[in-house]
């Protein structure tokens, strides 16, 4: 649906790589151009009209995001460059000061690298232990397995809401209840869920949440870190400089600005914020519930059609998000992707930044289709036809 | 070489598993080769004796160009002395880069003469040659 809003779709491509980044609706691009054409100025700086417009847009966007994820306060929304930077901020700005040797952090093997590597660094630096919640046969996180993994030393559970390879949806509310009953903080990586299902940080009682603008129809280089106010108060800035200090003196004294400004040192990504603002309006206009339902039906259609092909192996029939991992039997994932590309079908081949998952999947590399609401049954039919004709795949790609 | 011939060579070598196996033998030097930007990832095992390459095996996962070029290269290098082997590799790499090269030593590797026109696949076609070259240079 809404295909007319995306100029990229006029380029005769079938875009099935929405987990990597989504296409941008025209309104996002127009909002950014409008900023450059009509009110270019820095934020939080000027005493003139255009600068004030920028300030207002910037803070309006914060408010929009607050509503979008149902946070309590605008001050709980920090702009970052993306989910990766947000996670690094949480780990090195907050947990590095809070955790001590032998404290345990629970993750899973299907987390994105950005939710694994920062914890590895803390493991090395201060001796915390990174432990893995076991996945069930469908690679899902069950509440029982979370219970089993919790010990007296568990201080953090850090999980994707929806993972980027298998696309399993985690029972966030239940995990959150369990975590808080055990005095554990819960970090949620919403990079893959934010544009596809409702995220409500109060209802889900999430302590820290991260996501990227570019996976939700917004620009690259902008993202969000949400933290409960009390937690953000205890977080240290990672970047120091302009905009984040209230006073500093010659002898080295620094007084920081309030939250969240103290975490946004330097000139921010203003065009990113403005583009993100437009992207959120766009999602709100289409309606997140409508998007979720449409994508769910489309996924079901895709799976049903893939089941017709006995030479295709699908690794995650039993999950509920729009991410499907598959291979043509006996063909290397990248060769399949190159073949599909000949027909302008864009899929991702690889281990999808979840390198340690391959042990669990028992396959190193897969092709991934990740759907969006602008994908259609006709595109899926085309994919199936191209796959059906793949007997001579090597003739075509060599 | 016409496209058909090229394709046939690449495919038949891709499917040739003779040297595609892991080796657990201290007489072999083991080296891993991977392309960070894609997902090619193979282990290579080389046995050198008295300046002669007695055997090369490999195993792993990679695209058709990477695997096939590895198989083809290995066939060309076994039983060569190190100098001759390096001469073959250097000329193969020149071909892949689109430079002038000695056509007389490459045999079936000539099937990859098209790669120079596909910049993104050069790293696939040199997955094995880069690492084998390193080992040979160290063994001289
Ligand atoms: C689950 C998940 N977390 C985090 C990220 C990192 O997002 P970014 O690269 O935008 O920082 C991704 C991106 O692929 C992701 O899929």
C-alpha cells in the first residue's frame, strides 16, 4: 500500500531489504529540503527568527517521539546517530559506572553486533559476565528460559524486540516484569520493531530503548535513546563540548546542562531530526496497527508461496515478523542474492551482523527478505517465479 | 574464450570436490581467507616440501566465483616449485586487475579473464590467491 509515496519504487525494483534500511517517502525528503531552502540555521544558538524555527522543530520532534513510544517526559528522549550509538551510550555512559566484576548481563546469540560487542568490551574492561539466554527450537526467547538464565548476579537483560535475522518477536512485557521482580534493568533494541509494531515504553515498562531513524522511513544518521528519567540522571555524557555545558571555568570546573541536552554535545543532526519528524508523521498517518496487519498477511502469503518450492529451505517458518531467512538448497546465499539482483529483486545475503547465531541455525549464511507495507503480493509472485526458474542459476550469474 | 566455455570451466571446477576438504596434518600450513565485505570464508592448507608445493586443500563457504577460482588455482599450483607458483599467481592477479599478463601459464584460470570488468567480484576471484601468495613468499 501507499506505493505512490516512494519515488524509489518507480525505479523498477523489488525492495525486500527493509531490515537493512527502509525507503523514504517523499514527505521526508521534502521536509529536509524545506529546512535547507527556508530556515537553515543551527539549533539552540541564534537570536533570530530562523534559528528559533529550528529550535522549535527540534524540540517538537522530541515531543513527537515521546508520544510515539509513549514516554512520560520529553527529557527522556535523547537524539543519537542511530541504534548503535544509543546502545554504546547506554553501555559506556551508564552501565560502565554501575556494574562491577562478576555482574551478569543476559543477551542471546541472535542479537545484533551492536548489542553484543559493547558488552564484550565491558566484560574485558571490568570483568562483567556476558551470558546467553537459551533459544528454543524456533530460535525464540521463552520466559522459562529467561528464568533459567537469571542468577543472583544478573543485573541487565538486553534484547532486541524483534531480531534481525530470524525476526522472532520477544515477549517484552513479560520479560520486563520478570526482570524488575529481580531488580534487573531491561534494555530493549527496537531497531527492527519500531516501524512495524506498537512500542509503548510505559506499558512494556522498558528501562532503556534504542532505535534508528533510517529503519523507520526516516533519514540515516539519526536515532533515539530512550531512558527512564531517573536512569538518564545517572548516565554520564560520552561527548563533551558545545551545547551540553552550562558553565565551565579555567580551572576545569564543568557544570552540565539539563537532561537530555547534556547528552547531545556539538551541532546535532538537524536535517536528520527534521526528516525523522516527518517520518513519524508519515507512520502515524498510515497507522502502525494497519501496517502491522498488512505486513502480517503479506508474510503469511510469502511463506505459503515459498512452501510450494521444495528446493528452497526456509529457516524461520514459525515467527511473526516480516523477516524470512532462506536458501536455495545447495546454492551459496550470495550467489542467490546476485541471481535475484539480475531481476532487480533486492535481498540481503550474509550472516546479518549476527555472526554467533550461525552456530544455532547450523547454517552460516542465509538470504533474508524483510518486508514493508509497500511490498505487494505481486512482488512476491515475481520472486517465486524467478526462484522457480533458478535451475540454471549459474548460467545466469556467470 | 567464449562465454559458454568460460561458464563451463567455472562450473565444472566449482563442482570439483577433489581438493575440497579439511586437513589435520602438521605438514600442512593452515591459513584462513575471508572477505570482510561479503561472506566468503575458507581455510586453505598447503604442504610444501623442498621448495615444491606437494599439495593444497581447502574448505569453507564462498560464492561460486570464489570457490571455482580457488579450485582452479590449486590445480595449477600443485607440483610447481615456489617460484613458478608465484609467477602463475602474479599473472593471474594481473589478469584480474585488467593489466597485461602472460597468457601461457594460466590454463583454465583464463576463464576468469572477465572478472576485471566486474570490480565487485575481484575480491571473490582472489580469495585464495592472496593468501597462498603470502604463504609462498614467506616460505622462500
Ligand atoms: C536488531 C538491530 N539492532 C541494531 C541495529 C543497528 O542499527 P544501526 O546500524 O542503524 O545503528 C540493527 C541494524 O541492522 C538491527 O537490526
